[in-house]
C-alpha cells in the first residue's frame, strides 16, 4: 500500500472480500450524524459492531474514511471522496431491491407477447380483459409478426410467449398449449355466386381468381389439398398485407381464404370452406425448459384455465 491513493479509484486490496451493503450503510450513517453512538442507534446495531464494519470497509478501500478525536468525528479526505460513490451504490441497491419486489409482486411487471398477424383479436378480447382485471400490475406489450419471425424472437428471448399456429408439430425446442381451433372460410364480394351457398366446397373454387395471403402459415397446406383434388385457380394478386387482400376481394377482384375469426372489412362476405373442411389450432408457445418469470407464469396459468370456445386442452412439443 506504498503509493499515493488515486483520487478517482482508491486502491483495493485484492485479498480482502468485497464490501458489503451493511458496511456502506453504517459508514453513511456516521457521515450523517458524525457520532458513532447515534449512528449505531439509527442502524439498530451496537457501536462495536458498527465500528468493526467500518474498519473492514476501510481495509477494503485501502485507507481511513473517518477520524475520531475524543468527542469529535470527521471525514478524512478519502472519506469525503468516497461518500458520494458509496451513497450512489446504496441508492442503486435500494432501487434494485424495490424494482425486484415490484416485479415479484406483479406490480409493473412486463410481459412481451408475440401474436401472429393472421390471428384475429376476436377470441382474445374476453381473455385479455379477464387477465387484466385479475393482474392489473402486469404490463402486456404485444408484438405482431409472421410465424417464422416470432419463433426467432421466442428463441432470442425478445418475446416471452407467443400465440402461433402451424400445420407441423412444434418439435423439442418449443412447448405449446392448445387454446382453441378455428376453421377457414372463403371471402368474396357481394353478388358472387357463392352468396347463395351456406358452405363452399373445394370443388367450387375451380376457375376462380385467387388473392393469396402470403403470411398465412396454412397457405401451402391449403394449396396441397386443392392440388390433390385437382382444383385449378388463377393467381391474380399476392400480398403480405391482410387488409389489401380483403379489400380487393370485397371489390370483386377475386376470392381469398382466411381464418373464421379474422376481422373482415366492410363488404367482404364469408362462408366456411368444406369438402374437406380445413381448420387450424391456435397455440400458446414458449421455449422448452426456459424458466417463467412471475408475469409469464401468471399469464400461462390464466390461459390454461380460461374457457376457450370449442377448446380441446392439450400440451405438446
């Protein structure tokens, strides 16, 4: 310890243990009172224990922080230098403790929810309202993206849980809980020949102009069924924007296939697709083996207990 003390970075003996929060708290109490007895009373600790703690802090920082001269106590130059730094450390620790307690109490606890753009809000309105009423401290931030992008965001930890659908199994890296199932419908303009039908068989798609929803995760699945049945259509427009597809269908440019719970634009008429009917399962998906935060655990528990329409509860990988 022979050299001069750096004014911005006091020398620290690496053989000593790291300073502890109670040592900092005791030192700052003495700074306020300039009296070891009153500082001990404030900290609810005996004066000898307070003195030993401050001595250990001085050993760890490499110099005297306080000087006691009979009934007079004052800070050394090192003590004056270190006081604002140690005060900041204590404040940051208190802030961290408060933030952690709020998080664990689900007070201002964040939850990042991913939802595929093809999933409509109609089935979720009642659940989200119910969840919010029972968990007002959880702040849900929703992010919409296509299926593959949401899978990536899940793995990266940007999204905590996602509402997804896909024809294939989820695999070992994902845990999925089934929420509900929904059928696909055909969307078309008023005056179309489909308007007289209650359901539209695949065979009735023959020769129609087709508006393709490029972000539909069942797009290839539906095309495979149509090609197996030998039904031919004319592709006239493709887009990742759901509104464009629906508006064009409503104006008579062609027809589209969309989930039954997808909100529709004014003028678009829908009928269920049949013979065969096509449905998809909507899942709540998380990363397998990843521990839930209290907010995510509350959300998952609420989703599993919620009475989803026509629900067939199951979990799968």
